[in-house]
């Protein structure tokens, strides 16, 4: 093992230990993580948000809501083939355990980043899967990083079986009617200035839904989060967010 590897292992252990100690301090039963089943007096803060991250599995408000939705709607059967692009570690853990080799975590590899074991290096605009070979595709906050999002959507549509589903949440500005994008904005600095993040390639407006429909998808279950009982939302601390379930 190289010195670099040893340093990485030590850093990982320290992080794990710190997490375990903090988790002990937050022992309690006020909040519950529906992804890993742990309960605490409160979740960890995350960025500027108090009570956000599960000390055990690292789930955030959005991931907990999505996982609740997926389970509630019975989207993943025991034999489902699931493509999960840019996999969140906490969801990776549960999907891998549930689906084993039918779970396909994938990402576009970049230098300096590490990926969970068995993650496939794929480009979302040229998916290496046969037509109609997958039951469900999940890609959360991915398309705003993809220059040709129409090609990505057509690829996801192609690889899904008829009746298959996709959850492709993107950040969008509710007060913006039309998506803003300009192919001449290419540097990280300019992207940060115009799109608010150095690796985003557009700001979606309310018309982003049209892009999904143009790819051939139909859409179901608008208003899901708003209709959930307050008790569940407060206990699991869900993000207030529309979930759009796309169907082929
Ligand atoms: Zn958890």
C-alpha cells in the first residue's frame, strides 16, 4: 500500500469515527431516516441547513423523500433492472443489497473523484445498454450538467422497457418561464457567473417539463410531497419538492 493510500485510509477512518461520535451525541427518537432505519434526536446540519443529514447513512432531505416515494409507489420489484446515474451512496447501499447484479450504478468518471465499487463509467448521451433492457432509471440533479440533455433523455427513453419509469429531478427556477442556456458560455468562471454553479450548463425554467415530454415520456404524480401527512414529513425531514415520475 502506497503512502497516499495509507493517508486516504486514515482520513476515511477519522471521518467514520467523527461521524460515529456525533451520532452518539444525537441519540434519540425525534427524527427517523427512512433509508437506513436509524433514529436520532436530530439529523446533522448540512451546508446552511440544520437537521438535514443522517449521521448513519448520509441521506439528505431530497434522498429520503425520493426513497419514500420509490417505496410507496412500489417502483422497484425484486427482479427490476435499475440504472442509477451519479449514485448517492446511501441509495447505492440499499439498492445494491436489494437488487445485487440487477443494480447498475453509473457515472462519468472524472480524475480526482472516487466512485462506489462496480460503478460503470458511462456517458449519459451514449448509454451502453440495449433497447428496452431496463425497468427504471434514476438520475438526480444530473441533466443540468449535461450539454446535450435532449440526447440524454432520448437515450434514457431508448433503454427503458415500455412501462418503465424514470426519476430525473433537476433544479429549476419556478419564477423563470424559459430555460436559460447559451452554448458560448463554456468556462467554469462564466458558468458560475451565469448559471450559479461552475459545472452547470443551464438554468432550467418551468418549461423543462416540455423537454421530458418531447423525449416521449408521459408524466405522473405531480404534487406528491405536498399531499404527504405532515407527521411523516416532519419525522423524516423531507425536502419540499415536486417529484416527477416519467413513464415510457
Ligand atoms: Zn440513514
